[in-house]
């Protein structure tokens, strides 16, 4: 419940790297169920203005939900794309799908309808609600739908941060002249901007060829029969 009221501390975050880092953390669980977990991302960095810790919880919660509802030897696909103004990542699974009656309530905290995915797997009904609230706090959205022939899809959208070069090229405001009767002073405000980031916190996975999708995990060998 702690994430439902937590305010984000935003900074520039490489969404591509964060997706790969979170997916790697879930790979052992996917291997145990013989689920093929596929990650597809742009070759270039996708920078969003976000709280890195909270955004990792969003990806983590959606992947956790997909893993709980995907049967053995199923598939989960995590993909990311972006435009000049928006980043979008989607998680699709080959699981049980979502009951139509539950779709309007899917992001309601503690909701456990008769046919809900939470009731079927014993979930508390908080993971998706937390992910939804975090994205709303970032000015983003989270939507869910069913896919054919079976399975569910979750799509998150976030605003894009302008590239650093564009920010540096922006014209600086013209300084105001101090009144002649006033002693000359230094700048009245501290121009410091930006938030600190821990070095090396984001990890990239592998070398990706430009313009192509990035990493595809391998299906673990099937157990001998």
C-alpha cells in the first residue's frame, strides 16, 4: 500500500535499460515455468522523466501479474517503443485473459471479482492498482485488454524527456538590469537544476544493432520425459 500515496522524485531515466534490468530479475521464475520471456526495445535510449524506483515497481508488478497468469510453456512479451513525445511499453501474455466484467475494476485496490485474475491465483489485488497509481502520478496511463486467441495485454504510456542537446540549445532568458540606486549583486537565484543519480544504477543488456529490436531470451530446455 505504501506506493499508493508516494510522490515521485523525478529525474531522467533510461526506460530501455530499466526494462531489461527488471526482465532479467524475472527470468529465473520464467525458466522454472518454462515460459519464454521475450524483450524487444529500440536500439537507442528512451529517456523519460520519472522516479526510477517507482517506475521499476510498475514494470515489476505488471510482469509479476503476467507470470502468475501464464501457464507453463507459455509466452510473455515485453516491448517498448517511443515517439518524439511519448514512450510506451507493453506486456502481453498467453495466459487466462481478463473477464469482461472485471476489466472496469482491474485497477481498483483490493478488487477480487468472482472471475478476477487475482482470485484465481491468490493475489491481493494491489499490484496492478499500484502500477496504475504510479503512472498517473507521472502524468502517464495504464490500460488493459484481452488479446486473441487468449491472453492479456497491459500498455503503459509516459511523457518523453527532450534530448540533452535540445535542452542545451534552448535560449536563455535575458537577465534583468539592477536599479541604479541598488548595489550590484550576484545572481538572485541559484541556477542549479536537475536531480542526482546513482552512478551505474541503470544496466544495459548486451549489444544491440541500430534500428532493430533488442534482446530475446532463450526458452530453457524442456525437462526429459
